[in-house]
C-alpha cells in the first residue's frame, strides 16, 4: 500500500482528525499542525498540505530548525562524567537533567533561549542565543531554558497560524520522542494554557501508515473509526494557571521581540567574523 507524506501520516497516527485539536511534532524540525477542509494556498503564517484523508488538509505553522537536536547538543556537551553519574543512578542523561530542571521555576530565573541553532541560507547571521545569565543559574536552569525556548517560540508560531485560521483548539497532542519527558509535556501545557496529551505510540508516522493500510484493506470502514480503535491516549497534563500567566507575561513582555532586539548585534558579529 502507498500511504502519504511524513507529516500527513504523523498527524493521522497522532489522532489529528478534529479541527478543535492541535498537534506539536517534536522532531529534528519542530512544527505545529491543525486540520481542516479548505485549501489555503495564500496563507501568511502556515503552509497547507494534503491530509491522508481525501478532501482534507493539514495546516503547518512555521517551525524550529534543529529542534530536538538542540537537546542532543546540550546532552553531548554536558560531559561523559555527568552521563556516567546519571547511568549509575539509573537515569538517562535527559531524565537526569530534567530532574534538576524540575526544581527551577517557570521562566528559569530570567534565563531565556532563542532556539536558532541553524541559520537559514538567506540569513546566515542568525544564531542561537541564551541571554540573562547570573550566579543563580545551573545546569538545570540551562536545560529548562532550552525547553522553554522551544515551547515559547513554537507558541508564537502556533498562535499566528490559528489566529489567521480563526481556530481555537481545545487541547494539544504532543508527538515525537520529546513527549516522553513529563517536564516538557508540563511546560507545553503551561505555555499554551491548554491540556496536553501524549499517546501510547508517540512515534506517530508509522502508526499513521498502518491506519491508512487498515482503511484501504477494509479492516475499518473509514479513517475516523480506525483512529478511534488504533490511537490511544497515554497521559494528560493540565496547565498550571500561575505558570501560564507567567509565561504569557514573558512572551508578551520580552520574548516575542527578543529575536529582533538581538538581530543587529548578530549581523555585526557576522560581518566581523566573516
């Protein structure tokens, strides 16, 4: 059976068939998606892609290049001694870092990350930025700031997409390996201000392909029935109201404008070093 493109089968395998639901795909490229029934080729804040379901579409927001690679980068530079300590105590490096980061308050004590570790070909001056260091900051602060930077950056892109579409999804599905982190799931819930869920199968593309095959071979009468029977929610995370208010203040007070505020310095740095 031929199924569909990677985003289409991932969305289907995550259970994204309802316009009142959003999806965040945590991969090397991180993006958010919602679904609908209209082709919108001239949209400003998203792309329109074909869904697996005939006459249905997926709308994909702007995203983050080298998204979850950023976590791998930090994990690798943290050092073998730290990794060995984590292993001795029965943790993965990511879970050990998350254990430290869980004790850090929302906003990482004013440490903010712009997750721009891969510049586009037309803007080679762009760089990732971590700003706001002082003596309070630890490994856990840096790790939490990386997670928060991803979540807040994507929230800005997500809001631009759903505002243009006139949609307001009720909850958010998180797919990909990053959804294994309880801390990351809670940060997404707190930043977005809606319930976030992860599924039993969070590598959703393979499941989406299987759903297409199940429908094509007549195992189920349609995609909705197949999703009801083949996609299972594993966990739900409810937003912390105080943290949501804090993240909203951070985004509207400084974070939304932060890339523009540092752009001039990054351009000058690029000219100096190149």
